[in-house]
C-alpha cells in the first residue's frame, strides 16, 4: 500500500523507446545464461534454473538471455497488476529477484542490466518486500554509475518505486541512493533521466529526515527553474514532502530560501505544475501566522487572486481558495493584506456563482475574516456583499458549513450592533437575503449545535421572533 500521491511508475513509451536503442548494440556479445521456456510449464522450467552461472554461459547465447529477461518482465508486468497471475507468482517463488540481481551485477552487458532492472522495477511496484529481502538496493544504486543513460534511468525507476512505499524509503537511503541520484540531476541533461530522477527524489523526500535537506537543497533549487512541467511538478512535490506539515519542517523549507521561487512558480500556466505548488504553499501557510507572513511578503496574494479569475479546472480554484482561506485566519494586518489584494469581491462572486465545494471555500474565507477582522474590515466585507452568500448556504447539507455561515453572520451582526444608531442595519440586510427565515428554520435542525447557534442569533438580534 503506497502512502502518498507520487507512488510508483511502470514501464512507459519512453522506456520502450530506450529498449529499441538497447537492442541495436552488442549483437555479438559473449554468452550469458538466463533460462526461460515460456509461459506454459514455466514454473518447473524456472525452478530448474539454478545451475551455476558459468555453466549457463556455456549453454545459452546472450540473445537468448535477453529474450528470456524480456519475456519474464512482460509476464510480471501483466501478471502483477490487480490479482497476481499464477505465472507471475511462480516466477516470484522461483527466485526471479535473485536472478535479476545476478544479471544487473554483470557490467559487461548493459542491455541485460537494463532488462533485469526493468523486471525489478515491476516487482518494486507490487512486491517491494522481495527486493528488500534480497537486498537489491545496493546493486540498483551501483547501476546509477553506468555509462549508459538507459541503465541509469531504469535503476532510478526501480529505486523510485521502492521509495514510493514509504516503509522502504529508509532502506533506499541506507543503500546509498541519495548522492548518486543527485549526481544525475547535476550532470545529466537527458530530459528522460531528469524526469525520473526528480520523480524518484520526490518519493525519497516523503518523510525524509530534515538532516538530508542540505544535501537535496541545491538540486531542488536548480530544477525549480526547469522549463519542463514534469520536472517542475516533482520538485514542488519534493518540497511539499519536506515541509511535512510540521513547524520545524516548514521552517526549514523557509530558511532554505524556497518560498520566493515557489511563489514565482504560481505564475506557471499549467495545472500540472500549479497543483503541487499550491499544495506546497498551502502547507506553509497552515501552521502559524509568522510562516504565513513569509508567503505574503513574497507577493503571493495578488498571484493567488489572479488564479481565482482564470479559467482553470475546479480543483485548482479549490486549492487556491483553501490557501487564501488559511491566510485569512491570521493577524489583522494579514487580513488587511487580503483586502488590499482585492480578494474579498472575488470571494463573494465565487461563493455565489460556482459549484458547491467552491462556494463552501468562499464562505469559509469570508467567515474567517469576520472572526479575526477589525470593526472597519467587517464593515468593508458587508459593503462588498458578503451577507448573501453566508445566508445562501444556511440550507447546505454540510453541518460544518452551516455553522461557519452562522458564525460569520453573528460576527457581522455584532458589528452592526456597535454602529451608531438604534437600529441594526445589518439585520435588514440579512432579512433581504432571506436569511432570517432560514435561521428560524434551523431551530428544527437535527444538530443541537446548529439549533443552539440559530436560537442565540434570533434571541440576540431579533428578540426571538
């Protein structure tokens, strides 16, 4: 079971292209044995595949070994997705991991190393414990020094799949993977290698000890400038994993100097990149207001506001809303920064003209401002039309949102009571938005908390009408 969103990756079109290149080289290599009869009767044949390596070299040609390794990988790839097939299970029980390890240790034939690493990549995705048990990690790490890019690429792929199971992340690190992996990010300009290297690094960063931050920081900084969407996506994910939602993790990322560049990446046009960078910034503004201020000081609010007005997918707008909503729980000065960025009118508009989940985020942000805002800031909210969306969602099926709306309305009505004059003008605005009737109806709500809150508002501002 994988524990985070990056997870594992199987053989794709780029790998198939690399294999086509591999098959062109070393046609006349010396013999290496790798026995495979085929899918039928495969278990018994493979079980007898325990002779000495030197004997196998004498009996089988290199091309037959490569064909065998390719066929085994195919059976594993097809047979390990979903319910494991009998053929794949037989292969595993017959010691295929040890045989693949034997092949990747043979530096004389890079294409066999490549094909064996492909097989280990598949097994790492579905049966990672086998690779740990057979101690495949150090041998895969050694492949990262190969002169053939496709061998390095496949080894990283296998290590990334292992690290994608977070319980095995430390095993990959203890196998010595980090430094040779980082060297790929400094030395290799092959885009395919860079993509897999950053993907693998992001998996390693999930739950990584902060002691490793200084080692990975230069590579992450370098590739935060990447023009490739996939590389940039993985770098942003890696930084989000380093934050890990803790004060210390977030502070370490802030002190590493990543925030200004992350805010700049918010201008990227692709949702593929925006999603992880919003996730990362959303984590940074979650824990305390001082860390949120760093994001504000980098100019994030205006950029986040622009994202709300563009024609992005709903999930991008929802993540943007969520990030801003977290900032609205901050100091009065931070709320003023939200107001100065002209975000309140956008909250009001989106809270009335979008899908329910976006409306929820909108009223949550509005209610947050009413909770921590000054008298004048709440007056500004009312002037921007925030009462109506709060009243509209009083009929929402979500109990939490009803309470959020009631809290927001109560805060606004309290400000109305403090205004000069005998009449609370905000009561009339609530009535005009059909809010009074909805609040009255909430006295029959199944939630006692909602009932009590509605009753309190009616008794306080309408004298229990």
